[in-house]
């Protein structure tokens, strides 16, 4: 898969998951949750912005 074909919302969510996994390794569960929630909201914003004319 070419990087140009990856939607921005996918990259945002992937980075949030990666960061959350790093925090889980440190047993920093609150920060992991924050990263996931923020990533989810940001990815949703990217996805819906793409649909708007």
C-alpha cells in the first residue's frame, strides 16, 4: 500500500494506538486512555471533514 493512499484518519488513529501501547508498557493506563480517546476524536474529525463538500 502506498503512503499516499493511506487516509489521514488512519494515520491519526494508528499513531494514537502506537502511543497508547507505549504508555501501557509503562503501566500508565490513564495516559494510554487519553491517547486513544484523543485519537478517536481526531480521526473522526478527519473522516467527517473529508465527507463535507
